[in-house]
C-alpha cells in the first residue's frame, strides 16, 4: 500500500544511498561473545590525540552552557598563521564531510556534472545528487586517482572535480609533476576540490595549496579526524580564497563547530611534536604491514596513508568474516567494487601483529581445505 508520505521527499533524496557505517565495537563483542575487538576498519588513529587536546577539551566542558564562537576566531587564526594566510581563507566544518556538503550547496546546480574517481570517498557522489547535479564516476587507473580519465570527461556541463589525494580507499598519492600537468589542462572556471584528509601521513605530501594563488577556484580540505586522532569531535577545515569561503559561509550553520571540538583542535594543532611522533609511528606500521602482507602473497597498492588496500586469492567477504570471528574488523573491498580486496587500517603494533597472525592462520586453513 502506498504510504501517504511516499512522495513527500524530493526525488533526489529518495534515491540517495544511506551511509552504512562499520559495526560498532560493542555490537561485535555482544554478537560474537568476544571480550577484545581490534577495529582496523575506519581509518581511525589508534594512538589518539595529543594529551594536551584532552586537557583542553575537559576544560572546555566547564563552559559548555555557552554557545561556541561562531567565527572560530582563535582556531582560524592559529591555522592561518601556520599556513601564512589570513583567517578569511579558512572555513571550519563539523568534520570535513560537512564541508563537502557546504561546497555542493554553495556551488552545484541541477544537471551540472561533477567529476570524481571511483572508488573514492562516497560523499562526493551523495552531495552531488543531493543538489540534483550529476556525479560522473571515473574508474581509478591501477589504484591511482584517474587524472587522464577525468580530463577526458570534461564538458561544458562540468562544474567541479573532486580529487582525493591520497585516495581513500586505495591509499595512493599523486605526484607533483602529474598534478601540475593535470591542473594546467583543466579549464580555469572549473572548481577543483582537493580532499587531503590523509596528507599529514604522506611523504610526498604535495598539496593543492600550491594552486591557491592561481586565477581558478581551488578548495583544499583537511581534517582533525586522522593524523590528529580526533575523529570523535568532528572537525575539519577548508582552505580557499576568501570569495569561496564567503560563499560557503552563507550555507554554513552558524554554530557548526562545537566548543569542545574547537578547544581540542587548537591544542592538538599546537602540539607539533605529538603529531610528528604519530606520523613516525604510522610510517613504521606502514612498513611492517606492507612487508608482511607481501610475504603472505597479497598484492598491495603503495600507500601513503594510515591504511592499506590489499588483494588476496580468497573472497574478501569470507576473509573479513573469518577475521571478524577472531575479533578483527576490517573493510571488505566488495564495498568498493573489489571483491578480492581488503582495506586495512593500521592499528598499534600489537594490534597489527595480531591481525597478521590471524590472517596467516586463516590462509593456512584455507589452503589445507583446498
Ligand atoms: C576520513 C575522511 C575524511 C574526513 O572526514 P571528517 O568528516 O573530517 O571526519 C574526508 N575525506 C576522506 C577521503 C576521508 O577518508
């Protein structure tokens, strides 16, 4: 029977995919009767934030009856100072995901084409459709963001291009030479959005910021969710010329960055030593995991992030299910259209060793039963 609400939602909304998050740790514990769970599924930072951020957030709770500073003066000034830019180049979001949505609301019109790689961050597609724009998904080129494919799909209807660099879920990063050649070929009215959620982990770390002064619209997205270990506070930021942040500010909810998040992010930003330690620890785990996965016969994409995309002989669904039975959560590649791959976030060294041992065990048992 047709519900009286059936036609109420806009048709663009009715077709939007619902985000399916990874299972919460507690739910997996209950279902499997396990006491310890290792979550390597959501690219979270296993070492957590700077201890100074935790102190700052505790202090901020004492003032929680007040609205936050809607202009985020202190944090934007600190970020601006580090980048050598005035504060009006910065815009904060409730996670950089919210900024992806602000970009769509401010700049995408119905029927315009928005280009993006596939697989990449799923929100690019969702926000395009939200505005009635048309997402055009270009397959990655050997795990790399498809610069040639993107260029070949530019038409008069193209409004924007999302560049996820390093790319999630493959972990690959684009070189300065390739990016410069790419940008030079993009017509200068097209909006280029560099999503650099993982760039702190990247040794190449060539940023879209290099193009900020060109006469073309550029937005660079960064986040406190990954290298800074603050995924739970939801704070991301955009860097762009003031004409662009001005447009986005008009669609921003006034108090979109909460007071605890602002305090935690500022303290984390200022603790540069802690960030460096995290980056170093992650690089060690990256070497360990890449090496061990290769030894186990997996094919991997070279990663510059805190996760790795690895291909196996077995189905990734059964592999991830068997890992789950051993209390380890990873992301099956089937979600991204790669049925034989897993995306594995790096944990602490102890967690990574447990993962590798579990994987070894599973692969041995599988080879005996074949
Ligand atoms: C994790 C991630 C983000 C960050 O999202 P937040 O909303 O800031 O937590 C953005 N882009 C990509 C590609 C990511 O993987």
